[in-house]
C-alpha cells in the first residue's frame, strides 16, 4: 500500500450520508460517528439540520449509534448547526489534525475501533481519520464552493478518488 493510500483511502465510499443506515452500522460494527458538516450533510447555505439530516440522526440514535460533529468551520456555524440535535460539536478543528477527532471520541465515550468518520474530502476528513487510526466513509460533496482554493484541492483529490472508486473501495460493502 502506497503512502498516499495509507492516508487518503477511505474504507467505504457511499452515495450519500443517508446510506449510513442502522443496517449499515450494525453490519460494520459502527457504534459512533464523527461527522463532517459542510458538503457532507448539508450545503454551506444550510445553517441548521435539514429534515433529512434530522430523520437520519433519529434513525441512528434509535439504535444507540452516537454522533458528533468535527468541522474546520467557525464556531458560530458549527454550534448553531449542532444545537438542535444536541450532539457534541467541535469547530476550527484543523483537519487533517487529529485533535478534533480525539475530543469527539472522548465526548462520545466511544471506542475508536467502532468509531467511524464520515466526510466528503480526502485531504482533510479521510486523512484525519487515518492519522487518528479509525475507519473513514466518504460521500461525494453536496455542492462544492467554487473558489480557486477548493477547486485546487478537488483537482488534487480527483485521481485518488477515481482510483479508489474504480477499485471499489466500499462498493462491495453495500451488498
Ligand atoms: Mg466537508
């Protein structure tokens, strides 16, 4: 395994956060989720959880799967988004730093072995998970920003994402 794969390759590639169902969590022994917000659950324009996000959270909460948010975004955005769900949330986490993930695991009281990160970016989300030593699920971004910085990041990620999708990272896991 190349050094890139070691830090960028997600364990599961899904179409949307909604594919992280109670069945999926049971099947893959997921008891806690560390979740990115922007472009993973909602667009940058949604200040609060959508009905779909709330329903998704309830379905997981029903079977005891814990949730936390670890975002690189600002305090105001992250706390406002997390408040209606009442779950632990960490802002300005500086992913790929491990710091936010460590705090989330502590806040949820979860075992890293059964804690999985859910995000949309290889270079921040997946790398943070891999550096921390936990599994990662990647979903395609809901709606990307079109700034030059974001486009550059996506351009770097693209060949890796194409390769991992082709290899079927996680595709087999849906059946
Ligand atoms: Mg994101």
